C-alpha cells in the first residue's frame, strides 16, 4: 500500500456508539483529508444504510464485509481465534495483508491486541507490546507508555517501552530528541520499587534523552515528552486524569451558570474556556498506538464519539506519513539488553 494515499481500516462495529459514530467520524476524516482512504469493516446490512446518501468521495471510501464486534466481556485471544470474521479481526488482517496502512478500533482493546499479535507479530527484539496515550501538558503533550496493555512487567519491558515511546514521539508527535522519564514516587533514584529501580538502570544504557525518575505531576508538567510505566500504574494514572478533567469541566460549567454575575463572567471568558475544554478533552487525541507490533494499530476509548474517531484516523494517517512502520520493520537486531545487569 502506497503512503501517497494512506488507507485506514476502521473497525466500524467496535465501541459504545458503533456503527453510527464510527461511520460519521470516518466520513468527517475523509472530508478533511483529501488524500486519505478509509475502509469501513462491518456487516453490510448495518453499514450500507449509513453511507447510502454520502456524496462523491472519489472512491476513497470502501466497505469490507465482516461479522459483528467481539463482546466486551469475551476472552481476548480465544475470541479472536474463534471469531476470525469479527470486525476487529478482519480490520487487523487487512493491515497484515497490505490492503491497509493502519487500522483503528474502539472496541475490545484486549481483542485488538490479541488480533495484532496473531496477525502482525511482535517487532524484532520486542517482548511485549504497550499502549501509548497522549496527555495534554504545559508544553504541549506527554506520551504515557504503557497505558494498560501489560499490568505485570519486567524491567527490560519498561526499557523497550521507553525506546518505542521515544521513537513514536519523535516521528509522529514531532518532538525532536524526546525527553524520557520513568514514573516513580519521587525523582530520587533511591525511591521506587524494585521494578522501577532495575528499569532505571536499563533505560540509562539506551542512549535516549533520559531524565531519570519522574513523579505523577510530570505527566502534565511539560518536563518530559515520554513517561514510562507498567500497564497497571499507567492505566490508573490515565483513568484518574480522565476523571479529574471531567470533574474540572463539570465544575466550571456549574460555577459559570450559578448566578447572573457568573454567567456574565463566563460569557467574557468563553473563548478561553472553550480552549481549555478542548485541551482537556480526550476525544481530541482519539487513538492510542499499540507499540511493539508489526503494523500501525490504534486503539480508541470505548465511548469514542465521531470527533474521537476523526482524530484517531488523522493520527493514524500521520503515523503512515512518518514512515513509522517501515522504520520498525527494518529493525533486525534486538534493541535492548537481554537481561537486567547483575542478575
């Protein structure tokens, strides 16, 4: 598939608002990005009515037949194997066969990862994949790796996450020489559990712009561009940040309408409040990359709306344009030490 017209396979049946939000977001992306192609994956009887009235898109929108999505409570690997015609399995398979340059799913994240591992395999030297999530920060954004793929980690896996996250931040997020930090309960190297201390030693050997351990506040402080954590801690940090952002927006809305003076002040501050809401809105990021697999796979929030889908497709296109898949696939040597020094 030529990167001259990147094609993104979209699991149209995955997510709380499927297929309507997936179709609407895909159509919006096609209207914004004139050199983009989208392949909507799902049952034709569900998708055809939603695209039947779409105007001329120059053949840039196609449909791929599949069955329904894998249910959220299903076992990831078992479901992917037993349901090879599920929408996420077909979308990932299109990527693996070269019919798409990237794929996106807002459905069962575990099933998406299982399908990617089965169809695309791991990159050379990578032991476990990780999910990267972008946080808004004072300086722009911060990439958190891992946001939930691997809840129990080894030090060498965290070192791999650091390397993968640094590469993604540079090529896709446009950060020159990304600053990397390791999430801990303090900046001192004497702090942190055994996993953090061993990972700190490994990451320091990789030639990255590594600033050492960082605290939770540095997810948004702008001090670093990439924060590395195991998937358990990373997912808790992610959900906490989402909850805080929602609470801030709700509190601002409540205060802005509490009395006449507040309503007048809110009217004057409206442009700034809108910008703040946009910065705190996770749907502006849309898709989180699954790092460490042999293809560009993006995972969306289960409650992704059309805006989030459009954002995710846009990020996927950027990754294709950056040649990230080619860089990763060209790696032939394991990038990391095989074990923790001294063990």
